[in-house]
């Protein structure tokens, strides 16, 4: 699993199109398929992360477990 900086996540969240996101990923040296970019843009349109959620995604104090709104329990540390 790749770790992203807060700045990379902020830049990605500002992308409005799949092509913008793909260009950003390329400029950051991140491998991202068109399908992955389409999925991300679709998800981004559904909701915005709070500052607290963004901090957790960008390497904050960890997963909130099964009820975590950031990862929905997918990244459970105790697995």
C-alpha cells in the first residue's frame, strides 16, 4: 500500500476530472489506471473529507476501526 503526503491528497482532492487526476499522478510518480482515477473522481463527488479525516488518511494517528468513516474499517491495523 502506498503512503501519500497531505499535500498529494489535497492536490488530488482538487482534481475535477479524470484527466487532471491522471496528470497529477504522473507528475507525482504515482501509478494510477484510468479505471482507478474514474472510481476516485466518482467517490470524491459523493462527499468531502473533513480536516480530521484528511489527517488520518495522510498518516494521522491511525484507523478508527470498523466504524471509521475514512477507511470504513478496511485498513484495520489489528488485522
